[in-house]
């Protein structure tokens, strides 16, 4: 067992007004993939990617048992948000396609859930599985009643460790977590704490063409029916008329 900070970056925001057909879903698949790439790049070396979970990325960072290291995770969170905002702005500004999937790209949101606890690691060939009650807890935090769209929701354990930074702005809120009961949590409105300023993206004819060719090429397997668009996307339930799948309790990289 080891102490670790667990962080899930979750992308959502496609609305039920998006028409469900092959072009929209294929382009939505591409857009979320581009945003996830930005999220992973933004994490840098401070966080390790445990697993991609549809439209979310599950990260972890081991920290000393005595504490310390949690603040670096919060710094990585800020870098992830900035990278996401830059990529989102680029996809929204430098686009040629007018389908619902592309038009709504600028409305997509990024939220985080985070927890500090004990995890067990299990090697299976080149994959590392994370397991334990704390892994389940951080996934359960995805289903919550936070009243804002872009936020970080932290467990009490993590908030205490980052009280001098984001933790100082946190609002307490009790959540009923499935199988775990009532749990004290803290959330921070990221639109206020880390506003979308200075992303430095401008319209460019070259960027529009580049984005269009990239999207068209990468969407071909979905257009041809070789792959299923948005499979495993937990936040597409309202669009597709489906229930979101239950949170995972393990992850691998």
C-alpha cells in the first residue's frame, strides 16, 4: 500500500440538443480526444496517468506518508486547466465544420474530483492496476451535487493538505456516496479561482485547415463504422438517451 493523491479530470458539456447522427458523434469523439490529449500534456511529470476512462482521465501521484506533495498536484491541476482552455479555444475558434459536435466544442467543461488516500498497486504485464477503497471513493465523487459547472471537488483529507492554496477557497458540502455513506467534501469554483484568461489563441486560416484535416482523418474509422463513436463516454448519457455507466473502482496505465 502507498499514499497517493488521486485526481480525475472529467470532460462534459455536450447537450441533449445535439442531433445524434454519425457526423456529430464522430466529431465529438475527435474533439474530446483532442481535449484529453491537452489534459494529459498539461499534467506534465507531476502526475501519472492511471487510465483513460471514456471522456475522463484518471491520474495519481504518490506522496510521502507524513504528507507533502499534495500542493504540487494542485499546481498540476492548474496547468491541466490552462492546457484544456487553450485547446478548447483553438477548437472553437479555428474550425470549419458547422455540425453540432463542433459548434458545441467551445461549451465543453472540465471538472475535477480529487482525494488523498491509500492505494494498492498490482502489475499485470505492462499495466499497473490501482485498487482500494480510496480509488472507489474518488470515482464516487463524480456523482455529486456541486452547483457550478467547472470545479474541483476534494475530500476532507486532501483539502486539509492544500489549505493554503485552493483549499482556502473551498466550500464545504456533504455528499451521500454510494456504498460509502455521507462524506464531507469541499469544492472550489474554478471559473473564479482559475479564470479563463490569457489563453492566447487567435483565429488562423492555416489552423482552421489543419484542424479540419486532422479531424477528418481521425474520424474516418467512425464514419466507416470500424469503431463506435463516444463509446464509454460517461457524460454523453443525456445526449444519447442512456444512463451513464457506474464509476470504475480500478484503473491501469
